């Protein structure tokens, strides 16, 4: 009988949660803003609450005896064996935190549930989700890149998730592109995330508007208030031919392409699956990224280079977190 699990994608902006069936995929899902101001303890309370709500709802439809557990994809350095999260750049004030232990305690004490909880880096979870259910299913080796609030990466080698000896492999967001540049993110200068994270893309578009002196469609979309500018508006304006928006995505894609070229040179990985909310811009990013990837690699490295969109969209993380439970989980039981 197929198992089912709860997959959670803990982001700096939103928490996405889904009940995932091993055979049928996502059964139902929910998204809510991350309560960052409440600190680690407040976010754990939020995670426990949404997990409990999904478990109780799903238990009315599915056999609780086949429940595989709760998988959480979290940003930053994750020790999946110890269940700890260390200094996540998009979760201010967290430091080193025993996320799995605290979530298990909260589930048991506040909700009467004893659970198997698995913690994984969010980009690793997304990579695993795409390997099992999505765009990476056809590849033996590939790298998943997530573009959202930050920039993450997960590596699949020989159809297995590669974490590295310390669990931080694949952190492409902290690959340095411009070590003498002005951009500083999480104390490091010139990283990919510091150049094309969500906020930086908006700043880049604002700079393009000032540089060109005009951007009628982009200004119209944000009602002439640049404080309201968002990647979604930049995407829409670019598709309608706005020059500043088009140049913004060209620059984003080129920066990403340089990062991918470094991965090719270092690891000989030539397949890339791109997901996350920002990746909804699709060809606006992928085309300049592939062009830059070719320009930044030797001709001998060009064979087999491929950039494909994540088939699961921004659901890869929740699917992957759940899928890891199918591979590693233990039954969850509700206390009497």
C-alpha cells in the first residue's frame, strides 16, 4: 500500500505545506507567510500547527498506519543526521538551531503527536523531488537550482542526493562571482545570491529604470511606486517588451550562467533543472543563462549542456521533503 507524508518547504517569505501520496503526488496543499518576527520558537509553533492541521485532515481520508512522517526543507546549512539548521541567511536570528528536536517536542507537547521528522536543506529537497517526480527524472546526474528569496542548489549524482561530508554541498548561492563588487550578502561579497536573490533583482530593475530614464510599462504595473516593484511585475513587463525589464532578466540569466559554468568546470555536471518562484520567468532567464554557459565553458564541455525547467514548479521542495520520508520514514502515531 502506498505511503503518504507531509512535505513542508520553510522559506524566508512563505511556508508551503502539502500532503503527498507516494503514488498520486500532492493531494492538497497550503501556503502562508512565514512568521519571521516571532523568531525560531514562533516559527516552530507555526510549523507544528500547519503539520497537525494537515495530518488531521488527511487522516480522515487516508490510512494513518501508512503515514511516513513529516519532511521539512529548510534554507541554509542543514545537518540531516542531527536535524540541525545553522545560520540560515533568510531566517534572521536563528544561529545554530535544533529544528528537528524542537519541532518533535512541539508536536508531542502541544498537539499530542509523536512523529518521525526529517530535516533537509530546501534546495536538496527540491532536487530530490525533481529527481523522483519531476524534470530531473530522466537524468542520472544533474544539479537543481532554486531561484527565490535566495538562490539554492542541490546535487544528484548517480540518482542519489549528494550532501557532502558536512551537508553543505550544492550551495551555489554562495559561489562568488564578483569578489570586488559592491554586493554583500550574509557577510560575503559578490555571491550569486547577493546578485540575483529576489530583493537584488528588484534593485537591479530599479537601477535599469534610472539608467535608461524611462520604463513606462514597468512603472505602470507598480503604479509609479518603485517600493511596490516585484519580480512578477518585472516578468510581466518584459513579456510586454519593456526594455528595462528585459535587460534585468538578461543580466540575471547571465549571472546564473556564469555560476553554472563553474559547476560544469568543477564537477562535469551538464544537466541543470531550474525551479523556484523566480524561475517562473522561464525563457527570460533560461535563454541568456544557456548562452552565457556556452560562452563561459570550453568547447570540449559543450556536449550535453542542458537547462530545463523544474516540472514541479515551486512545489518541488514539498514533494522532495515528503519523498525523503518515503525512503527514510517511520510510522507516525497519535497519542491516546
